[in-house]
């Protein structure tokens, strides 16, 4: 016996079932965005208050301070990192980048002012990600790691397997510390 939900109305055919959403996102992105926004607003308020107290506040200076605050927000705005089956993407205010994680050819860790994980795929795409984002988001890490292992198994990952192992050890260490912290076993 068929029920109403077993067929599409007027067609007699089974309903289409959508695939479950497998996209995972950085769960701390909103918090980081709010922090950047608070910093920009605090700078604007401080600059306007100083100019107001000294009597130097004019419309031109107010617009200048607003522009400076917007610039600070643009610099501090964190990229939104998301991943799905076979891809990892970053979205910043001015650009979007996407790399095929199932076709990775290179993974490098670049040290500098901040540490970056540089991913390149066989199609020529390149993405830079803060490794801390992967460490802090287990679901994002699992999605990325599964595809990176697939790239290594296929032989397309020619450079960076050591960097991935180091990152995996870091993720496992952070996960173990979190478990100890939650269970009260941390000393």
C-alpha cells in the first residue's frame, strides 16, 4: 500500500530524495568575525572620542576615521573555510578560492607572520588555510584528511605527505587534550 509521501503528486513516481548535506564549515568563523567587528568599532569609537574631546572633530575627519575602521575590519576579517566531498574552499571579503582535495598535488606549511597551509591541486588551483582552523574543527579536518589520503593513495599527492602527518599528529594531540580537559584528567 502506498502512502502520500511515497509518490510525487500527479506523477505516480517516487519522490526525489536529496542527498544529505555533507558540507562542513569552520565553527569558529562567526566568533572571529564578531571579534574583528568589535575591534573596528572600538577603534572608530576611540578615534571619534579623542577628536571630540580635543575639539578637532569635523565631518572630514569622521569619514577618515570611518574609512580607517573599515580598512581594519577588512584586514581582520577571517576567511570562511568550508569543505565538502572532494573540495575545500576559502571565502574572504574580496576573493573566493577552491581546491580539489581529492586531486591534491602538493601540501606545504609556510611559516611567517602566521603559519599557513598551502594546498595545490592537479587543476592548478591554490588555497591557503590557517592550520589552526583544521585543528579546531574536527569535522573539517576529517573531511579534508579523508580526501587528502585519497590523493596520496592515487599517487597524485607528490609533495607534502610529511606536512599532512605532522598536522594529523597535531590534531590528534589537541583532540586528546580536549578529552582529558573535559574528563578532568588534565594536570
